[in-house]
């Protein structure tokens, strides 16, 4: 690669990964050479190399291929004498393999590009709670490596709720329990890059053969192939071939199969054939459990820092449903406390995490309240908002008005508009009525408490 091409690649990567990522991770890279299809970059530390490999390896490869360079792998290396020896054998192995590593290298000579596994994503590190217990149980079952009972296992859920963690955990477990199996984990994006590359190099037969020789195939974030017709077609054939051979497939996505837009109907229906389980947004108890487990790691790293009682509870209460944000907040808190030499108190949390706390303030909408209240009282949403005055509808309607006043910042006229254009005095009347009744009616007070908890979860 010439200096000019390197400059162009840097420019493309800047656009693709954004300024912050670029300056933290890409700028420190030093291009070395391309030999036999392997592009080598020098990195200052093993940690940086591993991180770039895991998070941007595909992007770099993709950009280089897009520039017409004959590259099929990227490799990151620390020039001799620059970094201490690799301490984590897993990461070390991954680094030695370049951007991609085979999940079970001891079994076969790296047949093709699978993605590296994160050593932290194991079952032992996965905290189980109500919102994820079914997904966890299904993943555990698949990880036993017994006869295939549901195919595929389809895991879905919002951002940062543990889909990738569970898939890696399955792969780690299978490596130990069934080292004879050829287990491959990759993202749908990587599947596409591999496919495009095979097309370009006229190696489709090899591609098909390789994917069909897998015993357990895991494809993460399958929604990525939506709208990409030829990749979908190839994915469909690979999927069918493996199911026919009774090989286990595990798929993840950010939503249920039927809800992925621009995904062919026949693929949607195949994906629904096995077991479809969702990871629900975390609740308070699960968030607290996760924090308690992650705090041990931080405390081992910063033994000098004391943690005030109530801090974890506060974070679990205030930080949204995304575990990644929760984890990031904890890491930042410990790093910050160590830098400024202060104990971790609620005051420090406010100083250090003001932005995170602001961003994750839950904004409950009037619509959400109306929906939950009508579900709770088992009435139709249209009846709750509509004009009927019978008590079966009127009381839930007033409860919903009361909760809108309590839990949102909407004004009375605004709330009135959401309740079929009612006047603000009607809303005020409803709110007062419920305030008065609450004091005497235990059942009503309990209903309101349950609804508040559901809405604030
Ligand atoms: N139940 C859990 N116990 C422990 N850690 C968890 C749990 N759920 C999620 N995490 C952690 O949260 C982070 C995000 O999880 P993960 O990457 O698996 O999310 P994801 O659902 O794949 O998200 P995305 O949709 O962004 O790909 C990871 O560091 C993971 O270890």
C-alpha cells in the first residue's frame, strides 16, 4: 500500500468510525506491509491491537477491499521490545491469529474466518434475573451440545441486553464440553464480507463448503442483512443446508424475526421455526445484581477505593435499561475516583456521571401510561380515552390522568388533549379525585403503586 493509499484508508476510516474512535484507536496504528493477502499494522500495545482487531478489524478489511487491495486478513502486531508479554492467553491467541480466529483451533486447521470471542463473556459472568432467565436457560441447553431440539435458537432484544454475551458463552462452553465440534461465531456483517469476498475471488464453492462443514453456527445481529438481497439468498441456503444436516444454528437480532423490515418472508418464517426468546429490558433487581457482580472486578483493580452504601442502588435505579451503559458508568466512576483520590460517594456519582444520569432519565409518555393502565384494568385503550362515563372506564381513565400528572412533565391542557380533547378542568378533577380516594381505598392505592413500578422499571 502506498502512502497515498494509506492516507485514503485513514480518511475512509475516519468517516466510518467517527472522530472519537478514530483518534483513540485508528490514529495510533502504523501501517507495516501487505504480504500474501495479510495486511500488517504495528500497534503500540497488545491491548490496543486486540481492541482494534475486535472492534474495527472488519471495517479496516472492508475498506481495504473496497479500495481494490488484495487483502483477506488484517494483523496487528506489537514491534519487538515495545510491549510486555501478553498476559491473557485468550487474547494472546486471538492476537496471534490476526483479525479473525477460529473458535476451536485445536480441532481443524483454521477453516475460515470466525470472529474472536470475548474472554469475559462466559456463563459464569452472566447474571440471571427475571428478564433474561428464559434466554439464559435456552442458551445453557444449547451449550450442552446434546441432540438438536430446537433449531434455530433465536435470541432477540434491545441494545446491550446480553445477546452477544450469551452467544460467546455458548461457544466457550462448547469448546470445553464438545471440543470435537466445529463451532463458529460471527456477525451477520462478517458473513456478508466473507460472501462478497468469495464472490469477488470466484471462490463461492469454497465458501459454501466451508459454511456447510460447521457443526454449530452462530450469527449475531442478523438484522444487518435485511435489504441485502444476495447476502440474504446465500444466508438462506446456508441455513437450510445446516438445518437439513441437523446442525445447531443460533441467531441474534435486535427484534423478533417477524419485525425485521426488508427481510425476506421465507427467511422470517425459517427463523421462527425453532425457539424464539427475547431478552426483556432489565429491571431494578437485575441491574443491581449486575452491578454487584461487576463491582467486584473494579474493587480488585482499585482496592484502595471505598464505596459508600447506597451507590449501587442509586445507579441501578437511575441508569436506564442498557447494561453496557451501566457497566461503562461503573468503570468511569472507579477510574474517576482513583484519579481524584476521593471515596465513591453519592456526591461523587453526581459529579462524575452527570451526563449519563441526564441521558438516562426515563421519559414516560402519556401514551405509555394509557396503554399500561388499560392493560392493567383489562379495558380497551379506545374506551379509556373515549367518551363513555360508566365507572368501569371512568375510574381507570382518572387513574391514568393522575399518573400522567405525577410521572410526566406535561401540562393539564396537554394531558387533556391526549385524552380525547378533554378540558384541563376535567383532568384536574380526575387527578384530585384519585388523590382523595387513594387515602381511603387500599386496593386503588395498591393498583397505583403497581402501575408506577411497571412504568418506572
Ligand atoms: N445479564 C448480564 N450479566 C452480566 N453482564 C451482562 C448481562 N447482560 C449484558 N451484560 C454486559 O453488557 C454488555 C453488553 O452486552 P452484549 O454486547 O451482549 O449486548 P447485545 O445484546 O449483544 O447488544 P447489541 O445489540 O448492542 O449487540 C456486555 O459487556 C455484557 O457483558
